[in-house]
C-alpha cells in the first residue's frame, strides 16, 4: 500500500468519526459498526464493510447514506462501496472505550 | 423466479431460504399487528421489537437467493408465500404465542443448522439471526409458563393454537429422505434433517406444555415443495 493510500485511509477513518448513529450521539466508529475500510487509489474507491446492531435496525439506510456522503466529500474518493456483513456479529463488546464513556455520561447503560 | 443452478441440493436450499424469508416477513407483520393490543404494555413493546427483528431477518435473507443465482421479482415484504397459519391476522394472543413457539421455533431450529453452512452468506446471517432469536424464545417460554401456571381456558386455547401451528409448521422442513434435502446435508449447506428439526422442536414444546399433541406429519402427497406447505 502506498503512503498516499495510507494517508487517504487515515482521513477516511477521521471522516467516519464524524458520522453519528442517528439514535445515539456516538460515531459509527465508536459504536463498532465499521468492520473494515480500504482505499483503492487506482479506482479512487473506498471499500467499506459495516455491520449493524440489529438486522431490523430502522436507521440502516440513513447511516449508509451519511457514510457515503462523508467519504465522497474526500477529494481523493470518487466511489464508495458499502457491504453489510453480519459476521462478526455485533455485540456491546464492539463499542469503543471512548464511546462507552460518552454513552454512560448520557445515562445509557453499556 | 429464475433459477440458474439446478442441482437438487441448490434447488432445495433456494426453496428453504426463500420460504424462510417469506415466513420471517409474515411473522414480522403478525407480530406488528399485536404491538398495539397485547395484554400488557411490556408485551406490546416486545411485540414491536420482535416484529422489527423479523422484518430485518426477512430483508437480510432475500439477498442470499441472489448469491444462489436466483432473481426473485416478488422478493419483498408485501409478497411471498408464507405458511397459511401466519398469512393473515392472528385471532388471539394465544395464537401470537403459538406462532412464536412453533413457527419461529421451527424456522430458528433450521437456521441453527445453517450456522456453519457452506453457503457463506447464509451462515453469516444465521449467526446474527440466532443472536436475535434468543430474546424471542425467552418471551415465548415466559408466556407459555405463565399460561401453564394459570391453567384453565387460556391454557386450553394455547395448547389448541400450538397444535394448529404445528400441523402447518411441522411440514415446513419437508419429508425425511427428500432427495434435495439429503443432498444439501451432504454438501454441508445445512446440518439438521427435517425429522431432526421436528424432533428438537417437539421435545422442547412437549416439556413446556404438558398435554400438547404434536404428531409427525403423515401424508406428503399434496406437499408443495416450492412453498413448503
């Protein structure tokens, strides 16, 4: 992987940290929804694997739209491929420490 | 519906997966209809949550068909061919509990046998579905125990509804020794045979509801292999 791809990926992760779950003010990264992220410089494409807390999550479409918008805002990204995966199965263990702390401050037991 | 690959195992799995999604969608609708009229507010909230789960299972399962080379034009929550017993509004709360116990019980037991399926997209979804179905089982068992404790007409109705649901849902896995199903087991697509699924659910329900009569289905001559009913 080139240095350029690394730096773009780092920016994309940062962009994802700005995408919040519509139901809880915690980022999709903090919630542990992002399974993988890769940038293909030759295609100017971001490939993302995401999982959700529940198969019936009513916010899935919104979250995907928000992610797509956030990643397409990067000057080096022309294409975003999002694949929903159910393995690994999401559990509370996937919530990152900083998000866990924020949720506790909001009165949400995790 | 167009089927590209036609080996017996794949054809059977297409039927099972499509019907699984159809029945999940129907269960979601039936559960949702009780989200405003369950006996307690807690149960109404649970019905809404279970409905959301089932609709999610249906939506997530239909795409597995595409991985098997099937484009189903009618795939969607308004279409499908579910079991007759859940194809229209459930008449009473006992039916709701019986649908959860029996229909969801049979489907979930099948899904458990697909946890390590050689059809990877099915295996992936199976693990997530099983995680979510755990709560449905707790709800069904709690209500069954409550009604068994109280006894009387409520329990009699639950036993009757359970038997009615069983007569339909027990046929869903199909006859034992079915060529396509046997080939699917041999190919590692699914682990449990039809009779093993029925036995597991029957043993569980018999322990939960004494006096319930759950016979092995007999005449398969008019069984619809595509819609599994």
